[in-house]
C-alpha cells in the first residue's frame, strides 16, 4: 500500500504530538501523517471498522477530521519549506491551528479502502495559509475541503 | 449534568443507527444525541480523554463531528415535526446525510467540560435543510458552524 514516508507530524515536538487526529503520541488517535506529493501534499488513511456512517460507507466526521489535520500539516510543511527547511531535517517545524474548516461531500465514501487527501497550499499571510483539499477513495473524488490554518500563537506553543 | 431526554437518534431504525458520530448501535462511536431545546435543537457531549488537540484543549475534528451529527439530527427533528410527528412517537423519523459542513473555530475549547451544540434550523427545500450551530463550553462560544443536510435518498435507506 502507498505510504507517506516522511511526514511533518513525525517532527512535531513531543509537547505538540498529542492531537487526536495527527499526534504520534496519542495512542487512541488516528495518526494522520502528511508529506509532500510533488508540489502538493498528501495524507493517506484507511478508516477503522467503526468509522462508518452506515455499514459500508465512511463517516463524514472522519473525513472532516482528515481534512482538518491534513490542512494544518500541509501549512506546516509549506511554511517550513519557505523557511528553508524540509521534513526530516533537524529544524523544528512550525505548528498551525485550524481557523476554519469547510467540507463538501461529493459522493458516499466506500469503507475499506485507503483515503488519500491531496492538498494545494496558498499563502495568505506568513501566519495564515489556505489549504484546498481533495479526498479520493479508489481514485474517485469523494470530498473536497478548505482549511484556513493559522500559525499557533506563542501562548499555545510555550511550555505551560 | 444536563442531558437530552428525548433524542431523535433513539428513533432511527436499527439499520441506520450505526453512525460513528450518532449511532446508538456503534459501540465505539460518540453516541451524540440531539433533541429540542425550546425552538432550537441541542446536542450535549463531553469529549473523552483522548479527544485533545494539545493537552487541555479539545480536538477540532471532534467539534466538526459534533456539528455534523447535530446538523443531520436537527434537520431530522425539524422535518419530522413538519410531518406532524415528535421525537418518541411511533413514527419513523426521516434520515438526513450531510451535503456540506462549515466550522469556524472561535476560541480554544477547554477539555473536561460538557460541550453544548445549539441549532437553528431553516428549511431550504423539503429535502434540503440548513442548520446553523453554535457550540458552547462553560457557556463560552467556542465554535460556530453550518450544515447543509440533505434527505437521504431512497437508495440509501432501502434494504440492501
């Protein structure tokens, strides 16, 4: 199965690696992982058996969650790149939070196959990025979305 | 703690009670329950320990999921009412799917307290309803959202 080899979430500092969607340290979470796919970004995830709307079809809230973390991860990759860094180098990547999240469900999403979220990242402002996302199941477009990702304020990232 | 006594999800037929967000038969799901709150609708949910963005704050994807199911549940309540029925009577309620979901995160959402989603329902068309949602934590508005809910097509609700 296709996998994301280098993911930005692998580089988040431990204190910010607890997100239920994409935190590698949250043992009950989804562990979404986002990397480059050419000039776009990609997150691949296979929903668990319980992630259904009705039997056979994926729960919309899971798609929304995928787009959410794909958005913040994509913005982090893009700003990190702009700052002269790449995933996996020694530098600590920036951490974004979600300002807004829009999802349009295009088709019922079949359960049991990997979902691929593909992102196109636009800089609105150094601290505010827009990520357009397309989610595919079996190469069929099942959902589109947009995330406005905002650089986490220092109060958020500083040690409590 | 305040609770929703009569919830529309309690009346969904068994075949459509498997949703990860609001299906009473999905043992691993959130079990969101939506009822009337005067002329508005309400869903109350206390996030689980793992539903965090960073320690102490609720994961945005969980808020999106809450608004999603609150939206489809609210639309079901409203159309059921328009059809002359109420939650808990013998009639089977209509079942909606999400066409689109928009969420704006207003403030970091504290973890460990019940979240209340309050809905205002607007009929666009008998088969298409708009639900405006406000989510409160400790009576502070933490997120707003909008769901376009579409009556589930017969192909969706018919026995496979």
